[in-house]
C-alpha cells in the first residue's frame, strides 16, 4: 500500500481493499489470489484453524473456546475497528491458561489474538473462487496470456518502446503482435514428409 507519483493511493493486487473494491463497488468476481500472510510455519495454529461464526461474531479455537472482540464491558465503549480496518478478536486469559493446547495456540503471549479485516467477505469470496474449477480454469488461461506478454518483453525486446506517443506505441505493439501470430502460424503448418525415392 502506498502513494503513486500523482498522490493517488495505490492498492496491492489481492489485498483486502482491492478485493472489496472489485466485489462491492464494481460488481466483479475476483479471480485473484488473496494476499494473505496468516499461515504459520512455527508449529502454532494458523488463523484457518479457528472457525468464525458470523451469527455470534466470534471465532472458536480448536479447543472449543470463543474469541470475542470484547471480553469486558467498558463504560465508554472502544471502537471495534482500528485505523487499519482490522477487527481484533481476543481469547480469555483464563481459558488460555488452563488449556492443554496453549503451546500450539500462542506460546509467547498470555492469550491468542486474531485480526480480521472488515473486507473479509470479499477475501473469502476470492478464496472460494480460486478453489473452484472456474478459478483453476481462469488461472490456466491467465498463464497463457502472461506468457505472451513475457515473450514480448524478453524475446522481442519490447521492454522499451522506440516510437513515441500513443500512435507510435500502438503501431509498435501491433507489429509485435503480428510477429507473435506469424510465429504461432508457422508452428501450425505441418512439415512435409520426404517422399521415398
């Protein structure tokens, strides 16, 4: 996440904000891998091991204990969403202290915390699409298109344009695409077999 040269806010492809913009504002199904760093490799439980219950607005840990946004009732309620657009779910310290799974839950803290984006619905939709047959098909088709662009850039040396202006760029891309199509057509023409003498 950052700002471009003109001060426009740039979003990372596959981030929660970008997926929410695609789903809610544009009405587009996101066939994009989700940018997610929640999986752990240190032996502790990842966020995917905790199940979310939308009716109760709480997570449930593998031991069956709830993680809620608020464990206490405050006189002046604190905001449920922080500045990053994340909601934090906390386990009770009393539940974690008595749990046999504590070394796998979060060994270096008194209780486990799980962040959840306010755009988690769009993220889950993108995960479901990527796991479906349509998602696998779109990934396969996308690789074919990306290979053509990689060929243009690396083999045909189109990483820098020689002609200037929109018309020059269009002409140069049309010539490069024609060269690519001729190369494909040459591979489709069968090679004549030599006739026996």
